[in-house]
C-alpha cells in the first residue's frame, strides 16, 4: 500500500485518487479514438500484470486503477490482502499518461467523480450480508478487498458501501448518505454549486478531506478528497 502522501508525491498529473483507487478521464475525438486508446491501455496493463477498469463513451475514456493484492499491516503486525494503490498502479498510470499523449487524448481530471454509499449503524456485521446480497447478488462481496465489513462489487456495477460506526440508537435519523469523491481542485467548486442550488454546509471542520452538506430537508452528503484536513486532525 502507498499512502496518500506517497501517491501525491508521485506527481501523476492526469490522475486523482478517489476512495481506494486512482482515476483518470480522457477526452477523445470519437468512439473509434476511445477504442484505440483502450487497446493500447490493455496491452500496457497486460505487460504490468494489472486489470484496470475501463469505461468508454463517444467522448471520453474513464479509467480506474487499483491493486487487488496490496498488503496492509495492522497495529499488531498482521498482514491483510486489500484493494489499494501500489507502486505497480503508479507506474502503469504514468505509462497510460504517455499513451494518451501520443494519441492526442486530453486529460480531464476535473471531470472525475466517484460515488460511495455510507450507512450509519452500530451493527455492520449483521447488516452487511443483507446489503451485499441486495447490491451484488452474493454475500461474497462483504469485506472484499477490505479489513472491514465494506461491501464491494467485484464487477464494479454498483457503488461500494461502507459502514460508519455509530452508537446504538432508537430515534429516527438519517442512516444513508452519499460520499461524492472529486479531484481536490474541484471540491470548492462542487460545494459552491450545491450551496447555490439551495444546499447548506453543515460541517467543514475536516475540509478539504470532507465537507458535510445537507439539502433543505436535512438529508446529508459528503464531498470528499484525498487531502488531509487543513486543521491537521
């Protein structure tokens, strides 16, 4: 595993770390140009032993890089295999940047967005299998690439679901919220757009790591980046 600071120090101009993975978006002339870029990426990925997630539309190629065999060592020194960015991903990202430049594809990091679902609960172990079955059709998705009860779809068809631990409670309250991951340079713009549309900033004490917003009915969401809080906490 590479830390967020190590990933930032790598200077990947085209790429942003959102959640667990590196993401890039390239503007291409048309679908044929996108297909040519994907073919080149596929060859580079095969040589690197990596499996990037690729989405192609007429105007864009979206890429996601993450290692499924990253090593995490917990406080007791026990090693766990998790999904996270490794040196292999950083090296491949640089290679893809070069391929995109050769083909005239234009990086659009400000256009990258990734969505995660977050559920507040004191009983993640009980709830996770239910949501895994609902979202992916199998409880195998519980803890996939994680040391917690996170639900992650191996095929990438649905957003990941993680559980925010809370104290047990009986009173009605919001349980679900969206985590909207964006490139750090876009966060303020995204927050401002939400506020201009009627949203309210509820808590920005952890910005730019995350800022909590709410709509007029009090439904909350977080705008997240890979940067630490400005307060250093």
